[in-house]
């Protein structure tokens, strides 16, 4: 099940959406590592506020506590919803609903938002390995433009305090795949140590590049990590271009030479997948686009679900498109009950 907080007239209303996991046999375990955040989805009336706040449309910008509070105050009259989030957590949540054994490592504050995040993990069937901090739980303010593009102003809070010293080898025992988000890349030691621990247990490593500006700021490190450790890379067009300097087809070839499975998502044209020098292409499903938040995260969930169930690369891409297509039909990064019913009927 999934929790949702609706905000109406600045009042938080907790709503519990009761839907069970898709009734399928348990599949291989996947462990996620990422920023444990609460997403504050805010529907903009125009893009003027983005300019006022100096936030490049479509980007993810890290902000401090004061800036986060300022943005919340300047949008207090706009329509908002709150959900548990963070890129890797969204992917793991989607996999859990699909019936996959999952776990998640992150850090939250010792506050109501942290409790909310923990409860959502447990109620979704995810094994939470959450560390606690006296710093407030992180918040990701997603400003959703009228054309459905989203711009993130993220206060990492407690999430950024997760360090390599918080990890231990036991956290990785019993899993087959390890999925990490590029948003963690500001902590190079955390990324590298977690991957080494995963590799020691024989896990396949999956990396979502997360955001083009994150890639640009950490290019050398990311290229080395992908070449040395990563088995699966997910990137959209902008991220792939930042990573390689090339357009999708050429970018796919370059990334495909660095890892086992390369995926470049090309928006309405679907996705390109390269394995063993063979390129595959998957399309998209018809969808009523409301908000693109979580599309990449849920694509990864669908793709990984297909992969651990030994589906073809094209089918893996189709499953990614199926989940991505349903999540963009709602505000936020959580698929609705009707959406999951549709997925169950078409999986």
C-alpha cells in the first residue's frame, strides 16, 4: 500500500491508498541505495516562478534549508501533494508492488517526515535499512510546469549525511541486484564503497544517471565508476549527451562499450537498449501526460523487473515504458491503484 499526503488550504491530509502487491511469485531480490526524501509536488500556473527563483527548467538544483523554506512559502497557495520519494526509492517501490523482494538503504531525520518515509517502506513490503539523524528529513520540491516538465529544488537534509561509514557488508547479503541513483554522486566515497560491497557479494550494479547537471559536475568520476564497476546504466537523452557529448545513437554505443547493458531513453520515441553490440528499441504506451516526475524511476523498475524474469531486452524496455506511461498520468512519482490494475492486466 502507499501513503499520500494531500495539502488543501495549507492543511496536511493523510490518505492511505489500499492496494496490494501484484500477485506474482517472488522474484530475485533488489537492493536500492539513495536519498530518502519526501517529495513536495507543486503545480505551477506558469514558468515565471522558475525564472524568479533562478531554477533552470527541467533541472535538479540542490538548495539549503532557507531556500527550501522560501520556495515553500512562495508556492503556499498552489496545489501540492506530498509523497515519499527519492529516485532509487521510487524504483524500489515500483519493484515491490510488482512482487519483487526489495530493500532500501538511506538516512532520514528523527521527525514525522522520517516516520512517514519508514512507514511507506514497510507497508509497501520493502525492507528498510534506514539510519536516523537529528537533521530534518530531506525534501524534494518538484515544481511542475503547465507542459508537465518538472524542476526540482532539493534540500537533502538528513539524506546527505549518509556516508560510507554507515554501511556494512551484511546490508548487501541475499540480494542479486544493487540499484543506485546518480543524485548520490556528490559523495564519491559512498558510491564507490557501496558498489565494492555489492560486488563482493556478487551483485549486479544498476545506475540511473539521474540528471544532466549532476553528470556534468561529476563527469570524470561517473565515467570511471561505470567503466570499472557498473553493469547497467539508465540515461535519458540529456544525461547521455552530458556523459558522452553525443546524440542518443552514438551515446548508446559509447555507454554500451563501458557496461553490460546500456539504456538511453528518448522520450516519446521510446528507448534504445544495447547489449553485446546488439541494439534493441522499445516504444511507449499511449498516456495522458500530467506530470513526468518519476518516469525514469519507474522505467527502471519495469526494466529491472523484466530483466530478473529473463525477458528479452525489447520486452524489458516495453515493461519500462508501461510503468513510465502510467506514472506520468498522475501528480508525483507513485502510480495510482487504477494504474497498477492496468499494469497487472498488461504485464
